């Protein structure tokens, strides 16, 4: 994948990741969201990649009041 933040190439292993996941670039630490967009003829999953500006919200109920 080519990072949409810094433009560098990053190797992404998507095996077993599911329908949707977020990945951080190893070069600039920018976030990308991967969304399942179908399958290739070989059976491999095709993902749509979008740039995420801020760190994704983490679920777990640790919000401060």
C-alpha cells in the first residue's frame, strides 16, 4: 500500500483481518481504514483504503468526565 499521508510504500498483511480494520503506517504513523470491497477472482479479499486524519476512538469505556 502507498501511504496517503507520507507517500511511502508499506507492506500490509490482511490475512484474517475481517471486513474492516484500521492500520497505522510504520513510517509516519498515520492511520488508514481498510473496508472489504469484494473478492478477486482468486478468492483474495479486495479492500478499499481511506485516509484517517485522527487516531480512531478506542472502545472500552475508559472515557474521562
